[in-house]
């Protein structure tokens, strides 16, 4: 799927500039920060200069656009994996330059993921308005971010699709049903949900019930005319995988002492006493690496896209 990107849900990655500031718990182990600082010499953080990328980099989307037109398809471009398009410290003229490039590449779908959704509408307006081939996503890692930022996303009008990038998923998240439904033609709703665990040397484990719940929430959406599931993509488990669930694989706890000793942080309790997402559960995880952990959720590959794209 990813033609020049290791990211599972895109064909290409394009960085108009490099540099950002950590703004939430999902940023704690930011791969982009480490990559930019160590390999590219770009310091991360407030007050640090953002670096505009080379002219050769900016030519690449035009090549992808010509190829997409020639083969009669559309390529998805994840824009700014090493930055945030709506960063306050990125010069406004760079954003205007980017939006013009997006307009001039109509055979590409540009996926913009931001942690600063409150800036998006005004900054897009200053850049000449939303190009019709933008998909706007927000990073959501826990319930607090969902409650704070999803309403802002849904009142940001102009993008073709709106989506959630829930990686790294750090806790259970309940998506209000009315956020998932297009009540009337042209109104705003969440069009796509991407879920993934954290990768990297400091990765935090993801409880499997957190991912299962979001899968089930997407699948259970209905409207008056019938089922209306929201496309769901499970990107990865990350570094960790569940090695056993005491309620299923080891009901008499024979392995408890061994796994608690070897994996003291790989244990979760749902303290809701059975009233939470899947009742009270304890799971144990092992760090096996991203490749070994894979992308299957309960043995199934989930690769949903808005508009049935693939």
C-alpha cells in the first residue's frame, strides 16, 4: 500500500517543513522529535526554528499527481509526519505555499493530522481556504482529548473527510454516537477511525479491549435507513502483544506470578467492576516488536477507508 512510506494507511509521505512542539501525552515518545533532532539536526520545542524542506522535496507531489492521473487512481499523501501543519510557530507563508501545492495536485488526497484543531479553520482561511482534496484528521489518544477536540473537528467546515488518528491509544475512548452519523446530506461527522498501539523503544502497551471497543463502536452505527458503519483501520499493536488473558486462557492463574514478575507494567484492571467496556479484565503482554506483533485484531485485518478507498 505505502509506495514511499512505511505508514500503513498512506501511499506517500510529504514534509513541507520539519519541527514541532510536544503538546500532549501522545507526544511523550514522539518518533518525529527523535528523528528530527538526532538525524536531521532540527531542534524540537517552543521557540525553535522550523526548517523548510528542499525544493526537490516539494517537486515530488507533482510527480505523484501526474502518475495518479496517468493510471486513473488517487494516491493518499500523509502531509507533515515531522511537523504539524497548524503549528503556531510555522510561518503563514509556508502554509499558503502548501495549500497552493495541494490545489495544484487534484489527483492526490492530502491527509493532514493535527494536534491543534483549534487553529485549523482560521489558518486555512488565511491560506486561501480549504482545497477540496484535503482529509482533516486529529490525534486522539484518550477520552479527554476526544471530548475536547472532536467537537472542534466537526465544526471545521471545508475538508472532504474528517477522521481520528488514535495512535498511540493510551486508554479507553467512547465516541458519542451522534459524532459518527451524518444526520443530513453535507453535515459533519467522523468519516474514518485509525487505531494503533505505540512503537519505539519507550512504547507503552495498549489494552486489547480499547481497540476492540472502537472497532465495535464503528461497526454498530445505524441510521433510520439501516446500518451505517464507520470505516475502521487497525494500524498496529505496536511493540507489545497480549500473551494471555486470565479470564480466557488461564482461569486458575497458574501463570500469574511469573508474568507479574517478568512484565510488571503489562497488566491492566478495569476498575468499573464489570460496567466498563468489557467488564473487569486483566491481561499480560510481552514486548515482541512491531513486526511480530502485527496488525491483526482478533485474527482479522481491518483496512477500512472512507469512500471505500483502498
